[in-house]
C-alpha cells in the first residue's frame, strides 16, 4: 500500500492558548452549513452563484438548482404566491438537499439572484403587495409554515434567534450561534436565509453584485477600525429606533479603534472609514466612505420592494461598498421589530458573520430581505485555516496525489483545556470525524477529488471554526 503521511496535532504554548481563548466570543457558520439556491432559468443566477461558491468554498452538494421561469417580457417575477413558492422553490430545493446528503448540516439558505423577493398572501396581492405578504427569506425562515396574518402585519411574531432588547429599558441578550440554537430547538429551529443580490429592474447589474461579494470576501479577518454612524432627523423613520442607538453605540465606542457618532448629518468623505451606518429616509446619497465589511440600511418602507420606484432600494448600499444590507418587501409601518436594531453593530464587531449578526438583531424578520454576503466576517477572530487547520504533506510525493489508503491527520493548534471537534468531507459529503482520517481513495473514481477538514472550538454559547480544502488527484487504476 502506498499512502500519505500527515503530521499530528500539537498543543499550543500557554500564551497562544490564552490568545485563542480570548477570541472565543465569535459565532461562525461555515460554507458547508449553507445551502446555495440557484435559479437554473437565469444565466445571471448561475454565474453569481458560481462566483460566490468559489469565493466561499461552498461544497458542490450544497448547491441546488430550482426553476423559476421568466415572464413573457423576459423579466423574472418580483413576487410569487405561497403555493408557487412551495411548488417551485421550497419543495424542489429540500428534495435536492436530501438527495445530495447536505440537508442534515444546513443551517441557512442563500439565494442567488433572479428569485422573487416577495411571497404574496394570494393571487390578488401578486401585483400589489399586502401588509400580510412575506419576503422569500421570511417564508424560508418559517420553513413554509405560514403564521397568522396579523402576526406578520403587526410584527408580533417573535424570532427565537432574536437577542433583545424588547423595550427601551431592556438589555440586549447574548446572541447564540445557529448550531447552538438548533441544539435547543431541534425541529422547531427556523431557517435563516439571505439573498446575494437583486439584479432585476431597479436592482444592480450582476457584475456589480459580483464586485460587492469579492470586496466582502477580501475583507474577512482584516479587522477594520473606524466609525459606526447613525443619522437621526425628526420623523418616524428615525424616532422608531432611536431608543436602541445609545446603548448599542456605547458598546461600540468602548472598543479600541472605534468611534460611534449620532448626528443629524450624513457622514462625508472625510468622516471615514464608516464601518456601519443607519439612517431613516426615503432616499439617501450613499455614504462615500463605507468600508468593505460594513452593514448599512435606511429604515424605509419599500427598500426591497423592487416593483415600487418611490423609494431608494437597499442594493444601492452594496453598490456604495457595503457588504450587507436589508430592506422591506412591503409596507412595514415603521415598526422597529421588523428592522435590524442597532445591536447588529456590536455583534458584527464581536466577529459574527453578517447573517448571524442580523438574525440576532431582528425580532420579526418575516418581511425583511437580507441582501449581500451572508458570510461576511471582517471582524472574525477565528484563526485562519493556515494556523488552525492544515492538511500538511509529510512525504516527498507530489502534493495532491493519492492512491489506496491515504492516512490523513489534522495538523492543528489546540488550546489547552479546550475541545476541538474535527469533521472530514470528501467531495462535500461527510466522510469521517476525529483528528485522524484513513481515507480509502479506492472508493472513488480516478481523477480530482476535494478533501475538506473542518475544526470547531466551541464553548457554551458560541463557536469558532476554520477549514482547509485540498484537491487530490486520485490514481488507483495502475495499482
């Protein structure tokens, strides 16, 4: 037997262990835990999904295609009924994930572009939105289990992922990672979702969407410093969430390298870099100094209702440099519970991914459409794959060659007293666990195959993780 020798785990020094322990308060959902849903009727949807999957190393079994046809005018529908959502999206995507084996580990869905943004209550509200309609991500969050209409319209549905506060005198709770919530809720766990971009009328071109995603991915782990800014002016859009600003911004300003500004003016070019921005207005001149990785929104009624041209659309923030944003697909009536609270900024600075920070900060996400890069994590404190997880070649044979039994061993730095859990995937499918993995490459046809090692360090509420991907050229035909 010809195999591959790999180096074993080793313990950290005391100083390094303390450093990694201090970094634990970050939440981390990995690319192997998201489902990427693609509209196979749209070339833009396919291209955007392919680009993001490469940027984020999404495993092939996690990418599923469904069919949403364009209308007679060639445009893809802005809205879809509940019945058609179940028929064309929810049912086929779930079936595909079950067939690929990815379903058990998926914690969130990510839609590419050219999907309907709104799930209409009935045929009558397809052309004009109703206050009872849902966003496509809201329908996904509910796992197509439709709530009472008044809980949607009034924003009284309470997300189990929301971490408060519920009122001005309340305190923010501690956000938990998606996997931890699932361990508690089991089959009652909702399904968080986001959309990479809207590229239809009043959206942004797919090329600009790709550029925004590339900027976001490049910002991961860069820990930019700067200003979190709130523009508050008289009016319901500002007053609805003004009570959240002071405590959340106090948390931000207490951190080294960060300022928190509340002003009646928008930030100017010299006020940057702006790492987070909130305001309330029908239309905004996008901030000229947004840093890659920033979240920004403008708390307005129809920021993600793309059939209505009366108000600025959320995708303008992606064009301006933000990595993530969100907007309502129908009239929310300035209900603070339907929008992200200002606590999204401390959670991002803690190292959460954009999708985890947002869902911990929205009480009723049923009409909200998160847009941009859900895995954006510029302040993530998890070590890079090169330092926490590495598949190291221990032989003189060319890296990437494999035949027979390949004895893979994790090369990782483990903090003393902490448990690191290892999972091995071959071509995106679970293949083993633990620090050692005797991979039988003869089980697969000759040719290139991907081996992914995921390492997780977890405490009671959060986890951090890193992964390493190596492509091996399997050659067993001549053995």
